[in-house]
């Protein structure tokens, strides 16, 4: 067995600190933190959303506010602040509410993929409707009700030309 190597890693901006800062800044605004990613060289990405739309000016304001708080850190950092785009996975229950009426792909913990139109989302589950793609086919699949406990990941299905 080889000996354990201990490497001194320079202090990095801590994720918990950024999460706390962002949550404090968003409190009472109708907006909420979705995810904070910190990559090597202190590349910080903050994704936040709101029950209503998030504008570019919302991103700019939050970015400035975070920078003011983090400027006290001894390390240099790069900060990107954004709303989660359609290509980002859906992470929070609250995000599903905004996506009612949109087509989603949900991967279950079993690995099975379920696609359909999101018709309902509450604290415990989501309901997907499965539209009939072939009008000659007369059998309708019942809606799928999926518990959040069974969801591994979920994302928007982006389609052009409909």
C-alpha cells in the first residue's frame, strides 16, 4: 500500500460561503438560488431563478452584489451569474412550476427515461401527459405521476419547428 500524500492546496473560495451570500442577497426578492459551482482557479458560477422571469439586469445586479461581498476574500476569483438556461437540468421543485406546459425528459433512478408534457407539479411529485404522436394509433397512454424521490434528473426537451 502506498503512503497517503498530503498536498497543500491553496485556499479556495468556499462553496458554502458563496451559497450563504447568495441566499442572503436573494431573500425576499422572489428569486432563489439553484446551484453554485466552483471550479479550479476559483471559477465561480451562480445559477439563480425566480417565480417570474430573471432579466439580464437581475444577473448584473446580483453579480455586483456578490463581488462586493467576495472582494474581502484573499483569493482571486472569476464570477459568472446566470439564470439556468433551457439546457440546464431542473434541480428544484420550485423550477418545475415554471415549466408546466413544456415537454420534459425525466430519468428515473432505475435509468428509465420518461418524456411528456408537464401538466402538474407539487411538493411530492410531477405529472406528465404523453401526447399521441401517431394519430392513427388509438391507444392513449395514461399520464405518468412520478415522485421526486424517484427522479434522478430532469431536463427540458428543446424542439425547433413545432
